[in-house]
C-alpha cells in the first residue's frame, strides 16, 4: 500500500511510518507531499495519515500515532508507552511524560540532518526501534527478576539478549 502525509516530517510523521512498517504494512511505501497535493494522491489510492481531517490523524486529543494504534487494534503495552512519549513530543506537553522533550529534540536534529523526509524517517526508525527494545527489555527484567538476581552481570546480559530475540 501507499501511504501519504505532509512533507517536512517531525515527531508524529516519523513515528507513524515506523509504526506502519513494523506492525501494519511491512511493504508500505510513503509519500511526503505538500498539503495541496494530498487529495489527488489519496484519490489515486494512498492512505492518508497525520493530515488534517483524516481518519488516521489527530482526534479526541490524540496524535496520529495513537489514532493508528487504536484504528488497527494494536494491543501492545510497549507501543502504549511509546505512544505517550510521541504524544508528549508531538503536542509539546511534557508535564506527564518528560521523555517527550528529548524525543522532540532528537527528531528536530534528525530532520535538519537529513537531505529529505525519506532519509529522516529512515534515521528516526533507529530511535523508535531503540525505544521499543528498551521497553521490551524493561518488561523482561521485571518478568525474570528472580532468575536475574542469581546471575552475574555477563550472564544477565546474555540471558536478556536471548529472551529479547525469543519473544515477538
């Protein structure tokens, strides 16, 4: 499928392509277009996201990343944690999720250190993969807390690494 959003990506428009490719449509193709070109691209069959007034856009106080999770019934507690950070960064409301400020800074740097939106999304994907892995490890540490306490540091790292790649 082809997906379309506004050009000059930032937080939500870097997070959504990562989410779509990783959890919804691994073969997704993205188009980053000026606002005035989006209706024509949608008429040609592209799915719009993070565009004013579309189903996969901001609504009910949620950013597009959160809306996509909801619309595609992605029931994953790790995605929910990332969604809070993306929401905070995208809406610049860091009161409940201060990590959002750092994500905002990182995505600004990525955008201005990329030749175009495609490169920015590619670079940003590494950050979202890292966030996902971090929170997955956090869950594994809690789940295997008793076993990990009996291991030395190297054994813990090897154990967590194996578990990380065993679980979906």
